[in-house]
């Protein structure tokens, strides 16, 4: 009996406007986030986007987050070994030529490029000059020779434009690590004493190929990366979790059922759609509902030109024209059989 009472607290009454309540429950705390951001001035910002900007990123379904982050957990055997964690980090860290080169010298007369490398950067990244030279030969198909503290590349041309283009491509070249993984750091869980990595990138698929990474726990804040790798159900869970996490960071409590409803609505079609005019609001079947949100004239002209019919079954369109909305008591419809209707005697006044 006690269990039934507990369950009854989570039941929704027929006609309850769950969408409106969810919007209100998330929208009102969003206002508080704006106000709180003024009081946080001067405090060093964290590594990831938080607060209202992060909420906007999520509900607008932006394909690339402004600060992608991947939380990389290690296998149980090496999880508490700092040296092994450092080795895994070096295997993941995205190192490009521009980050290990001190300077680049272009000799247009001889058609050569000399890259002077920073020895300290090479040591910290665990990369050798020979390894870099091999990458140049393989990736850019150029001839390179190791000299003292640098690498000399023969271009076999004296064309200024070609040499300059090669230099630009050279600085962008991936030397070691996982492409798109970004730079990472090692952190330690205070409760378990386990080491884990936090990387400023979202190539979770590439990261999971690295030996020593626990695939079952590694995750990212990039919802679209989750969607591409694991599918729409995982993306839905990730979206709801990111919304909950962002609100919790601001010390705002919102019932997770409201957040789950938003995530469900955004992923119900099988892809991730934002809530704006290019997503859910702009794809509503009702003409008036679309026109009430944004681009009013465009929707009305389009509907008139193509003869669209509005069945007036939603909330927005009925409010717009002043009709009873189909929620709460307005969702109830009474019906009576014809034979029962005939039995009802018409009331007559006393004067008659």
C-alpha cells in the first residue's frame, strides 16, 4: 500500500500540460542563471561552458559544443598507476607541428623549409625528431632530413605559393596522439583514488581505440559525438544528463522528468533536433503554431499558397484565435447516444 502511494506521487493527471510545465520549470531557473552570472564576475572560468550558454547549446542542438570535453577512464589494472596513466595520456594528447616548432625558416631560393623544434616540448610530449621526420614523409609526401635541432624539407620547387602552402599544412600536421582529442590532463577521484583523464576534445571514437582506455565508462559532453557512435537512445540519455548536470552546477533543482521530456521531444524523430525555428517549433503541423513562434509572415504566406489546413488541435493555435485550449478541463469531451438523447424531455417554463 505504501508503495502504491509512492508511485501515485509520480503519476500525471489526464489533461496535464506537461510540456508547458517542463518549459516553465527550466525557463524560470534560466533567468536565475543570468542574474547569477553577474555575481560571478572576476572568478576564473572553468574549462567547460556552463550556465545559460551551455543550456542554449543543448536545446538549440548545436553540432559542435564551444568547449568539448571527454572524460577518459582507464582499465582497472592501470587505473591507480600514475605512470601508466601518463603513458595513456601521451598516446591520446593531440600534438601538432605548430606546438613543437620554435620557428620555421623558408628558403625560397633553394626551395627548402627548415623547422627548428623545441627540445623541451619534444621531451614533454614523448616524441623524437626522427618520429617527426617520418610523419612529414608519410603525411605530406615530402623529403626531409634531420639536422641538429631541426628538420630540413626539400620542396623540389621554388614557387613561393607552393612553399607557403606547404608550410601552412606542415604546421597543422598531426605529429602524435588522436586527431580531435585535444590536450588532456590527469585527475584523481578523491573517493576511489583512481586516476582518470580529461581531454579538451570530443573524438571519443578515436580515444577508445587507445590501449588502456576503459570503453564502458569513457564519455564526452558532445551529444552529437555520442549520437554518431552509440545511436539516438544514448544521445537522448546524454542530453538529459548534460541538462541536469548544468543546472546542478548552478545549484538549481529541477525535477529530472521535465528534463527527460525535453530530451525525448528533441530525439523522438530519430535525430537530434533543436527546439527553435529550425527544429521542433518550426516543424509543427499547425500553421498558427509555427507563425506564433517566429517568421510569422513567411508561414502564413506559405500556408495560403499551398492550401494548408490547420486542425486546431494544439495549445498555441487555440490561444491565438481565442478558443478553448485542449488541456485540463478543456481536454474533456462528452458524448451521448442518439437513443438516449431522444429520451431527454425538453424543459418547459412555468409560463408555458
